[in-house]
C-alpha cells in the first residue's frame, strides 16, 4: 500500500456529522475522497474532533506488488528510484531491447578498385 497521512492542529470537526450530511451540497470533499479511494480498493480514514485537529490517512493498493516476476515477491515495492533502475537494467539485459546489429562488412574482394561515381 501507499500510505498518505495528513494531519493538522486546526479546529477539527465531528466526523459523524459529515457522514450524516453526506448528500447535502457543501459536505466536505473528504467524503468524495473516500469514495475515490474505495474505487481503487483503498481506504480513507478521517480522525477528528472539535477543538482537536484532524488526521486523514489514505491507503491505496499498489497493483502488481507480490506477483511473480514483479521483483516484489516479498510484497514490498522498492523505492521509485530503484524501480526505474531495475526496469532499465532489465531492458538492457533483454535481447528484444538490444539495438539493431550493424550491417555486415562489405564482401568485396580486397583487391577491387574503389567504386567511382559515374558522370
């Protein structure tokens, strides 16, 4: 999972009131964020109380982690900078990614005179 946490020490709010007034225009955008997180099989947690600030935690799955051949069989993705290096090294090792071969050398006999342009 990718975990994103946002926390403040602001005025806070009553989370149950936001859930109860979900259909009203002007309800917090965090409810929409929760729906979007759920669309990708993630979660959004809101912890808040009046006068105590707010903490929002978003958990988003990384699809492909732990699948054979992904390099993440242990269920842990390497940091992004290592992922790009790993992808580059796989491409370099792959025959399909090799540059096209140079054309074969000329097969003219070594004693042949050089070609001259025709007038």
